[in-house]
C-alpha cells in the first residue's frame, strides 16, 4: 500500500442499476469507476508510471477474480467449453456422400 493511502474496509451489495466503467479524470488519467447503486467508487493509480502499471496489474487481477466469482455463483451463464479432443460426430464417407443417409 502506498504511503499516502488510508486503509479502510467496506462491504456493499450491488443494486439493480449497478455497473462499472472506465473514464478519465480531467488530467487525462484513466480510472475505473464502480457504480454499486447507490455507492460509487473510483479506483485510480498513483500519478506515476509505476502507479499506472500497478493499477493495470490490479485491474487484471480483479478481472480474473471477478470471472471466477461469476462462474461460481452463476455457472449456467458461462459459455460452453470447446470440444476437448475430437468432434462428437464422425464424418462418414460412403456412397451417400459425407455423413449421408443412415449415418
């Protein structure tokens, strides 16, 4: 944690209009904004190249952990995995063509 920050802990429940987005501060610095409805939070890096890299690392970790949480609480919302090793149906070559009548 950086020297000028103050640690705090908060627990919020996302409301029906909760969302997140990326925007820029007036100085052009990118920030992550989390609108929890009604609580809003802005996450920004320190105004240095190192601070921006740390924010990027944090956002990648946050995205990974958020995806894991979403898969845990709503597994049906996940896309189906690709076929693991081979297609489910064999392509048959015979007098009826490829996978024709009777196959």
